[in-house]
C-alpha cells in the first residue's frame, strides 16, 4: 500500500510498563549486539548532573556520540544499569542516595527509522519516551516537543548531535547545530520565566573495541569481499596488518573504479579514467580525491532526478534529497480512497523514488571516509570500520539489507563522560548574536566529543579525554 498522507510526527508516549519491560530485556539486547561489557569513565560527572536535575537545580541535555547502531543499547545500559547502581547507597563513594525516578532519558530519533525498521519499532521508541524528527527540514512539531521536554520533562533529554552514524569509531562527524539551539532556547526560556535551574549539556563519548584478536575474522570477511568483486584469492594469506591493508586498499580501488565506470557509462557523468599507479605515499590522497568526485556525481544524479538544488555540504545535500523523497512518497494531500489508476501511478512513483534515493544512500556510506583512517593507525578496530563500510557498499549495490552487518567478534563499549557545558554564561551573547553563539557552542561541543576519543592502535597516544 502506497501512503497518501504526510509523514506524521510521532509524539512521545512514555509508558512505564514498556520501560520496565525494556529494562528486563536489556542484557539480551546487549548480547545480541555482540557487546560483552560496557566500561564507563567519568561517571561522577553524570551522577552529579543527574542529582542536580532530580533536585530541581538544573535541566539536562545528554549529547552523545553516534558511531554505531548499537549506541542506543549502550546509552540504555549507562542510564538504566550503571548510573542506577552508582545512585544506590554504597554503590560508589558519592552515591549516597537512590535516584527517584529511576534514571532514564527521553530522546529524539530519526523519523526514517520506523520506515526501514518497521512500525513496531516506531511504537517502541515512542513508548520509551522518544519523539521523532525529520532531520532534513524544519520539523516544528518535533522541535516544540523537544523544547517542552527539555524545559519540563521528568527525565533528562538525549540527542546525538552528529545526526546519524558515520561508521567510524574514532571520527566525530561535523555536528548539526540543533543540539546547541535547543540548549540555548531552554536556557533563555528558563531565564525569561524567572526559574532558577541551570541548563547543562553533558558530552558523552561512545567508542567500541574488540575483546580479543579478530584478525582471522577480518581476513575471512576481506576474502569474501574480494571474491564479490572478482579479485583472485590472496596467493600468500597473512594476518600481518600491513599486508591486509594492501589488500584492503586494492579492494577499495577496484570498487571505486567500477562504480566510477557505472556513473560514467550509465549516467554519462564526466568522471575521468583512473590515473596510472602512483607511489604509495600519494595513493591515499588520490583515492580520497576520486571518492570526493564520485560522491559529487552520485549526488548530482539524484538531485537532478528529484529536482533538488545542490546546496550545502555533503551531509546537508543528503538530508535535502531524503526530504524530497519523503515529500514524493508522503504527499501533503491526497485522495482518501484512491482509484486503481491512482494507486498504480503512486506505486510507480514510489519505485522510482526509491531508485533515485539509492544514489544518496550510497553517498551516505562514505561521508566520513578520508582515505587515511586505517593507514594512520592500522588497528583492528579501524580496519573493521573500513571493511564494514565496503561491505555496506557492496550490499547496497547487490540490493541487500545493509542493516544486517556481519558480526566480526565480541566487543566492549567504552563510555567517557566529560564535565557539562553550562548555558548560563552564554545567554547574554546568545541574545545579542543567536547564530554566532549557536555556532560557538556547537564548536565547543565538537571539541569536547573529539577529546573523548582514545585511539585504538597499540602505539597511539591518548587524546585529551576531558576537555575542561
């Protein structure tokens, strides 16, 4: 059935029974995600922030990194289990009282999730207190709901300021300004209402590492992908990271070359033939340049088909294309009882729209790819990130479901929590220059989240974990 009504806002409908059931199922959720442990650093920052929130001294926004689809399970563990334990008497040096109510957070989630994950997922997210948002437009119902929850909700509010996953465990995508805007709006609302609460934004870093060596599994997956693109099996199989990197680079180059030919021949796009081989030092930069040209071409093909003007960076252009697709699939008005002819035409339009959006989905897989991510630090975590992005690409090309990624091995989640950013001192600047203050806060939050990343390579030096 093709929809004939607009894509509706899904409001939060927090249900204590659903929340209780989700808490009971959390260990199974984590295990199905391949997560064997969740380690937390900086719990004292979260505990103090929650105590201030529940004591009526502050309003709280949790701004968490979003490298993986497993992040919701980790955030649930952080709040429902780790923080709850820390709040029990004797649970930690500072945990001298129970949290009432039990720790939870309401949240924003992408309206597209129920479209690919199913209506049941939308129901679950709504009944856990989430509100949907269409990332690609000014979604006023979602923003109003988020603003109300931030100002008066019974729980803190959680948002991923990156807006979407990027498949990179150790790269923070450029943050969208919405989190900063929500925080400053709330601070202004509190001040104008004469309320004493402080508005705080708590940066939370999420990162994943394998609990044991997974090089054999990575080599096996690499061999499968090589077979998919027609590369011969490795003459001398080796688990040496540098040899595996050479194979990974060759695989990426073959995929890039053939997708370039696809757009050049099938869509008559002006992509040059690949340059002759260059020294290894220059090869990564050349690959990154070619990938950038290919992403531009793929976006242009989709934009021309959906009559979307190219505007902004790659992420913004992907959002605009997604919205154009949704506008076609979920029109603002339509017949309550469409005829067979209208249904047939709507089906054809839906099929065509999905084909056009395929180009945008392909680009989304490569938004954070730099060409040097593995070269600079050949850890198994970075290798896995890149190999899975290539798996996603081949899966999309073959028409598969990229949400069903292979599990390479058991992992641990590492949660690092920084000190909160307080909005009060920024309020005067915000009233004088809203756009500039939102941009400055977004940049500060970006720096905090980047400072919470610890490189995975054995010889890598930790980054500043806590930007003060």
